[in-house]
């Protein structure tokens, strides 16, 4: 008798993944079934002066390319930043106040209404004039 996995019974199951689980060091092509090589490519973003250098798995036979999890995260972040830097993206323009030491801007109530009583902000400098702002719930 064969042991079969019953997916319905996995509801309370716990899984542990090592930190290296999604950092593939090698991969095989799903089409050709051959081991793929890691190649560094430069990817340009449309309507942007940005580009990204990432490592991809490339099949020498069919030329298919795949990303591991870490490189996919890099690409995802770069695409978000590229979209934010695009002049056509949705923007809210606010004036800055100065208290003698710091510049201050207010977050519109419509954006901040569900943040709880003591939200905080993380700011990531992208350039000397660009910040990525993430608001954490209080």
C-alpha cells in the first residue's frame, strides 16, 4: 500500500524552510531538462534611465531564463522604484514647513485614516531628492 498525502489534513501542519531554501545555486530547464548556467544580464526599464544587473539561470539550448527568489525580489523592487520615478505615476504634491531644525510635511487624512493611534514612518533615501516612505500602523 502506497502512502498518499492528503492535502485536507495539512491544515495544522507546520513547515520550516532553511534560509537558503529560495537561494537556488543551480537550476534545470523545464523544457530541455539540462542544467542551466548562471549569467549576469543588464535589464533596461521602459520609459526610464534605470537599469538593473541581475543573475539569471539561462538554458544554453532553448535560451529560456529563470530567476531565483533573491533576484526576483531585486527585480520587483527595481520595477516599483522605476514606476514611482515615472513622471506619469500618481502623485500627491504637498508643501513643506520648517521648524528651525527639520522640514515637515503632513500626510493626508484619507491616506492615514486606518493607521491606528501611533503610526510611525520609515524613510529610505533613493537619491538626494527622492525618498521612499513607508507608513507603519501604530
